[in-house]
């Protein structure tokens, strides 16, 4: 969604690199380029004016003129102001002290409210809640049926006493839905309301009546991030008419400019709580202003990447795999489990896109061959359990049969096995050097090239034939440039970009 804006801002800030001192003309030129980038991205004009004024005021002040690295300080200012536009701190749902918590969804037709209801319900389930959906969109054809299908996919019950299609009273359905939730002891109720193709008096009146009937703890305005400046106009109309407590952005995976979505919080004063960036029910998460700003400025989003990894990887299995890596006992079966868990996190290109500097590799990431991982998976599944535990027993005839059974060439099977041995040996040596769990003692510790005591370079990691396909410890996935990740953009990875509360004193480094 924000690729164009990200490219422009990253390019503008790159021009500041290498300048030991910034003149007023440099700051004015940078502010002018940022203004053009924001306007081209469809950010609302009043928001752009406020944003640029704040940047120029701070950039011409003492915090830049007296900074050790003025250019990086400007990047820090732009990042902080962008976080401010997006809402500052992350805002969580307000849960009722006496359940059920009632969440009402409002917005225009086509914004994705019904699908969003299922995504929100699935996310709430993952947080340990017992949500229930209430079908109050009785106008749109088959809206009730759609919510029932979405609810079934999310594993959440749906209260739908009326068939819809213009039949039934949505206010009464909402009221009865709350009573049913109390009876069935659901702690969260998500009320899906009707939308229209445009803001009209009838829609507003119905939404106001439902709000009065159920007294929701949260009213979430669902806005399509692709509708341009009309997102701001619609948000303003809903804020003045129905009133809402938070915003949910949908269709962030689209290719529209999307800058208007950045303006909603600034214009309405209400925070963005969630963001949806795909068709699947899992493509939904809490909106973090600092992380979104970091992505837009090309600095990556490591915290979200870590959170996704924690959800996809089983802690006990990961610990067991780490021990096997250190002891050199890692098997192809272990690798297959790790690869499947990695794929649960989403497309590899999306994961790598969260790394700092990945914005400079968009062409390479777009050409990543996801089918390569399918071939690796097919090869491993074509082996017997004994062969996965010890690939050394795979002879030439078996390699031919594995290749034929998995639809690849014999050379592909050979490459996988050879890379596996290389990667396992390298990981074992690295574990021994850094003292990881299960590591074997390093017999060459403290010795030089010829095994004599004294200063030396220690053990040399073995050469890996192109890296272990699909496995992050053994090498990056195929398709990346030979030089690895590019140089980070200005400000990325600096101390001023570390998360709040970061304590360097708690970092542990291996002893030399």
C-alpha cells in the first residue's frame, strides 16, 4: 500500500547522508521533497501542512544543529512526527469490567466489515476470549449468510435469527444478540451493522439506534484504505453522526496510494486500532504506529517479525532443534518441521520485507521463487524416516527414485543433501564457538592456525554450497542478491531507533 510513499521518503532522506552539517537550504529542500511525497500519496493537505511545519521547526532548532550526526537526527525527527500522525502509542481494546464487551462495527458498504468481523473474532479467540458475532446487516443481499460462513471459518458462533435480504429489525436483533451472549457466557460480542454505498441519513439513523440499544464499549469505524480522500470525508461524517472510538484499516495489501488512511487519525482524533492486509482471516493484527512508521521509512519491522515467529514456532520444538543443531544431530525431519513453521508466518518475501533495508531489494524480493520450498518439501517427504534421520544411507538408486517421486532432478536431491551436511557442520561449529545449548566442546579453543596456544583465528566455518535452501540459519532463501542484504537506510539500526525501554547492559556477548 505505502510502497510509493516509502520509496520517495527513503530517497529524500538518503540525500542527507554524508553531510556533516545541514544548512537551512538543505532542510528547506528536504521538507519540500517530503511535502511532495506526502501529497502524491494522497495524504490530506491540512495534515501535510502540520507535519511539514513540525519537521522544519524541529530541524532548524538546537536538537539538529548541536547533534553529533545532524542528518541522522533529521531522520529521527521525521520518524517521530510520522509516528505522531499515525497515533503515537498503540491503543488496545477497552474491555468491559462486566462482560460481555460489546464491539460495534460501522462503515460504508464494500469496506470489508463482514470479513473484518470474522478476522476480529478469530484474533479475539487467539487472545483467550470467547467471542460471538451478531448479524445486524439485514439490508445487503446474503450478508447474513456471508457472516455465518466467516464465523464458521473463524470457529466462532453467529447469532442470526433473521434471514436478512431486507427482512427484520436490526436494532431488535442487536438487542437480542446481547441477551444471548450473556446467557451463553460469551465475553465479547461483535455486532456487524449495515453499510451503504455512500453516507446517508437512513444509514446514520440505523447505526445511532443500534448504538443506543446495545451501548457498545467500542465503536470501530472500518475504512477501506484504497478509497483515497473520501476516506477522510467519510470518517468525518461518521465521527459527527454516529461517533466512533477507533479505526480499522482494511485492504492495506492493495496497490493504491493509501495516504488518506494516514490522515484519518489526525483528522478525527480517534486512534487506529487494527489493520487488515490480506484475504485470509489470519491477515489481521493490532496497529502499531511506531512499527508502521518504521516500515514506511524503510527501517523494517523486526518486532512484528519476532511476534509472528513466536506464534508460528513451538517453543519446545525450537529449543530441541537448537540443541540438535549444537550437537550436530539435526535431521532432515527437524528441518522439515522448521520450514513448515516458517511458511506459516506467510510468504518469504513478506517476511524479508520486514528486515531493515529490504525496501532497496524490492525487485529481488518480488522474484523470490516460493515453489523452490515446495520442491524441497517434496524431496524430503519422498524419503523414508530412516533416510531423513541419516541421509548418508541414501544411495544412488534411492536418490533416483526420490527425484522421480518428487518431480525433480537427481542433481536437486544431491544439492539438498550436500547443503544439509554443510549447514549442519557449520551450525555445530558456530554453536561450539558461541556456547549455544547442546554444543560440543571446541578442542581448538585458544589455539591458532597450527594448533599452538596464543592468539589465533580459531576454527574456520566450512564453506556452504549456496546456503541451505529455505532455512534461515543456513543461508538466505534463493533469489536474494549474492551480496546479501543491502546497506541500511539512514537512521536504520542506529541507537536512536531502538525500542523504548531497551537496556544495552542486559545484552550478553560471547567471551573472546
